[in-house]
């Protein structure tokens, strides 16, 4: 015998029902949002939580009960992924910008002990500063995420920029379509 519904679905407004139906039919919508909209429509149509779970592809009616509880409190916002999911960032924005700035500056031969950056010398320079525990994979990944690429000359170059010789001298040209091209 199924457990009784502790918190039934509140009456769904016509605007909410239209949005749920539109979302359940949309081919371009995220799959998890489509599943949640399908489950809410099934419950709103008079089905049990277990039947709605089977129809939407959930494993149990408990997932639908949790979804109904969130929908009753927050409306259509319950279809989005709840806040707090996933791993928290290890390095904040200031630390990441420090890594990028260090990677893009020319190393000082006396202070850094090198003429060009390698991942290990860049890591050593960052560990000597404010980030004593930064790892090599972070040193490699953060500048790439910021739009730089590691060149064969062992330097970090900002992606989408180039030095061009003009009549007035050497100028730095920035491609405005860089983010679009990177995908």
C-alpha cells in the first residue's frame, strides 16, 4: 500500500500550467527540467506520486514528493536545480586573477629563477606568495579558463590577442569574437 501524501500539490494557476506544458513539450529545454515539469503535470492531473514518478522517469515517488514540496513553496523556480549543489570553488576570484596575472607577466630572472615560465616554475612562484598549497593542475587550468593558452615558447598568451606591426609601431589587436570561437 502506498504511503499517503503528506503535502499534496497546491492548485496550479493557468499561467503555471501553461508554462509547465510548454516546458514538458520543449525539445530545446534541459532534460531535468522537462522531467520535473512532466512529473508536476502528472500530479496536477490527479495522478499519484508513484505514477508521476514512473511517467517522468524518476525512480521513486519520494523524488516527486520533494519536487511538489519545492513547487508549493517556490512555484516554477522548483524546476531549476536547487542552490548549493556541486563542489564549492577552492579558489576565489581574487586568487584566480592572481594566477592569471602571474602567468601573463614576464618572469624576473633573479626573483623567479627563470627566463620563461614552465608549470613548475609558475607553481613555485605562486607558492612563494599568497597561495602556499596551489597545485600544478590548478596552475595549468586557471589561465586556460581565463582565455590564455600555453605556447611552445613556454609563455602564456591571452587567446584572441595578437601583436601587429603598424605605421605607428607595434599594437595589440584583440579579437572580439574570441569567446564565440572558443565555444
